[in-house]
């Protein structure tokens, strides 16, 4: 059940409307019992369904990946995975890759159309890199050029100011920070580009597992700053891609 191929064949006159209807009638979703796969998400949203691996068994993830590939999805992204899950996926997809820091499983079998936009990913500290990498790899998977500048938090402001050229060149900026989350406000005051702030659960007790960073970012006095959920690097990368695609159009 290759949805994209069916639509292409219909456009090229290789199949009739009736034949295409038979395929597409059952194409929107497929129920595996433990997961309902949305096979038309790429057609609607421009990106196939992404697998959130946390809380799933390795066998469930393998089943989802197998179903997606059989339906014609060529590029698959799995977030919040561990090495054991990756080893399981690699048994059925030898070309799968694993990004340890980002906890991402990636299968890429088809080229992705480039957005033409540049995304800059900044972190307050080294401890924020795993969340930042989730954002960066997600954005790259979706066709964006990504530039990284890590450990440029406001505790040493000169480190951030040395990256002003990168800030000026970016179309979208993702700031990833824990503790008090001040990086987003400072960057928001230095640029006219959209700033996507990602609070992380990095910090001592009063950080409340990222809640203090989240609240500080939500209360930013800088214009143009929007905030994702705590540790949600994927959401930041996906949103930055959406902004770049709009710019391209």
C-alpha cells in the first residue's frame, strides 16, 4: 500500500480513479492493535508520522517501522529511543542510524527537499546538548541547514556575543537552556528572527525539573520568543522547519 506511488500513478494516468480510490479508501490509517498508523500525515503535513519510542516495547517499535516502510514511507524518525530499541530496529533495517545524545533512530532512504533556511541551535550549557541535538537532528531530517553553537550561556556573556555573526545569519534560532533559562531573552533582544525557546530539566532543586526555566521563558520580556514544553527538542526542530518552509513559499 504505497500511497505516494498511487497518487503519482494516478497523476500520470497509470491507474484509474477507481483503482486509486480502492487503495486510498483504506490508506489513511492502519490499526496494528497497539498503534494506529497515520499513513497520510506526510501528504497533509509534509512530514511522516514520527515514532515516540519512550513507553513502547522494542517489538512494538519494530512493528510500527515495518508497517510504515511497507506503506511506502521511506524516511522514518523515532524519538526518545534507547540503544536496545535501536538494536531491534537495526535487525529489520540495517541502514538505520542511532544518535546517542539525541536518542533518535533515523532511517533515510529518499532525499528530502531543502527548505533553503538556516537554523541556529544554541545551548546555555553542555548539559543541554542532548535536547539541542534532538532539535538539530529533527530539523536536518526535515531538510534544513543547521548550525550549532553550544555552551554559550549568559553566565559568560562574552561567549554568546562572539556568536553574533551566526545569530545574524540565521533564519530561525532555537535556544536550549536550563537553570533560569535566561538565554532566550538575551538572544531575543539581539535579533529580529523568530526565537524558539526550549527549557530543559537541567538545574539544581529549585529548577523543579525544568519548571523554573519554562516559567522564565514564558515570561520573557523579549519580543518574538515562543516556548516549547520542557526538554521538547523535537517540537522546536519541527516548528523551526515549518517557519523555514513558509519562508521558502
